[in-house]
């Protein structure tokens, strides 16, 4: 119940800010004779804002003891909020009884300053302490919203495994929830000692045993699972990044070794080599089209980014791009038309969990350079799959949690380069799999439904067997 009440804080906290600012504005206007009538409303608005501030303080405190935030910033935010509420009540008393020997102007200025400080500290808790300076850094560093993509490594074999390969992945995917400003589940990942200590549910990394590590198990869950990490609305690690984290943990989760000091099999070597040339956000360059292409239309890219749609280059010195709707689950016709204008450059499109339907796939089918297409959790059916037969360069297709059947998937057997289709939680019946495997002899058909072994650290519910 305490946690439930605490979660009302983000809803309530903005109300006193707006109400008290309106009161101060009317108070300032009422000094002029033609606006004197506003003075009658000021005490009522001040009292309303103060009361809402009181509720915000209470719910904020409840949230602070049930969630995990930076204690110093949270403490300052709480006390500044309490001070704001107290000053609002005092100013209300002064407005109701002018005989109080307190300077009203001083109180008003104090209230305005306290509102600003409290709001700034709240922003620091939720968005990071540099949330105000971050836009200026982007401007002066010629940076973009996607500046957190991982930079290439000059010589990967001489690089530090953790500092140069693994930590940048954690920084871009995990620190927003498990960093210096916020520690969900009491797990902090920006410090090696705290990372290995784990969170309130125990350790998350078992050095030498990646498959038993909670970190890996959470990352491998489907993105629509409540326990999947990072949450599906956050940027997701790629398959290559997961493989690198798995490799690091399996080989002891060292924080001081170089890449060359760890064993490297044939699967890991190309991923490490790719770090020298390509951002790990994208698949190795061997998957990219070999023919050059002109740069994407800048106005189209700008319009997509304005809608919080990620548009990223797939490699250094390449004009091919990847587009992700991870922050926008509602796709309209205008979005589809913009995507169609990137048909030459688009090689990876992530539509997971959106409202994409069969009609929309007719436009997507115009992007004939597509290599990877994520349609998991969308509203597509067999009818839409017929449109995808035009994507002759498609190699990866995710159809998890959709209403496609074996008959619809069979329509794709003519695609010459198709390597992987993910079909977990679809309408494909068990008896259909042999026929599908025969239709796709060179394609990996992933049915999902993997069984994860129960560990001693897992919670197991035991029920008594009742015999009648």
C-alpha cells in the first residue's frame, strides 16, 4: 500500500508548482490598480497550492522509501519541497491577515526560488544531474540525441575487456535505472564492486557461469515480459552485445584483463573485430549491402527524430541506417510515408510492440534493402506476410507474439537470403513444424519456449497433491 501511494507522487508533484506559480503571477498583477480584483483570488489559490504541496511531500516521502534514488539528491529534494509548502502556508497567512510583520515581497521571492530549486532537484533525480547542461554539450560537441552509441576501438585485442567492451554497453543500456542517480532493485552497475554485490534480490553476476547469472536471464526474456531488462521502452542491447556480455561473464567477469587475455572462439572473434569498425548497435558490416548509396534525406530524418523515433547510421562512413520505434508505439500513415522515403538506406527496422498492421506492411515492402525486420508484438497476420515477399534482401524476421500461421509463413520460402525467423507464441501448431522445416531447409526457425533450469536461488512454489 505504501508503494502504491508513493507512485502518486509524479502525478501530484506538478500540481502545486503550477498552482503556486499562478498565485504569484496574480499577486504581481494585482499590484496594478486595474487588476486589483485578482487580489481576492490569491489567498484561495495559495491555500490550494500549499495543500497540494503537502500531499506531494507525503507521497514523495513514501516513494523515496520504496524506490531507489540517490539519497543525497532525494533528501535535498524532500526538504526543499517541505520548505516550499511551509512558505506557501506562511504567504497565505500573510495574504489573509496583513498584520503579520513579514515582508510579503520577500516571501514571494523565497517561494519562487524554492519552487525552482525543488523542481531542479526533482529533474536531477529522474533525468540525471546533467539534464540541464546536456543539450548544450550536444550543441557544442556537434552531438546528437544518439551520441551514446558506442565508439569504435582502435585495437580491440589491446583494449580492457570491461572498461572498453562491456562497460560502454552497460552505460548505454543500464545506467539510467542502475546508475548514480537511480538504483532500481538496489542494484548499481556503474561501480564494479556494487555490480558484483548485486541488488536486493541477490547477486546478478555469477563469475564463470553466465547461464546461471540473473543479469543474462533477465536480458534473454521476451521484451513483453515484466521481468525483461532493460524495460522494452528503453534502448535494448543487440544480440552481439548480449553475446559479448555472456562471453565476459563465462570467462570470470574480470575487471582488469585485456581482451587478448581471454579465450576467443569463432563466434566471439568476429564480434570483437566488429568493435574496431562498427558501432555494436548494428550487426557486423558483412551483412550490409555492398553497393554504395546516397545519404538519407536530412529533412526526413529530422521529422522522424522529432517524433522520438531512432534513426542511426549502421556503421562508420556508411549511409545505410537503422530505424527503431522503441519510443513510439503508434505508427500513422505519415510515419510510414517517411520510412518509405528511406527505402534505399534502410537496412534494419524495429516495429516491436507497435500498432503495425497488414496495410502498413504494404508500404514497408517498398524498402527492398531491408535486412532485419522486427514485427514482434504487432497486429499483423498472414495477409500481411504476402507483402514481405518483395523483400529479397531480408535475412532476419521476428514474428513473435503475432497472429501468423504456418500457411502465412510458408509464403516467405521464396526469399533467397532469409536466415532466421522467430515464431514463438504464434498460431503455428505443433504438427506444422516438420512441414515448415522442410519448406525452409536453410533457415533457422525459432519456436521459443525454452526451459530455463531452476536454481537453488530461485523461488519455487510447492503445492500439495490432492487425491480423490
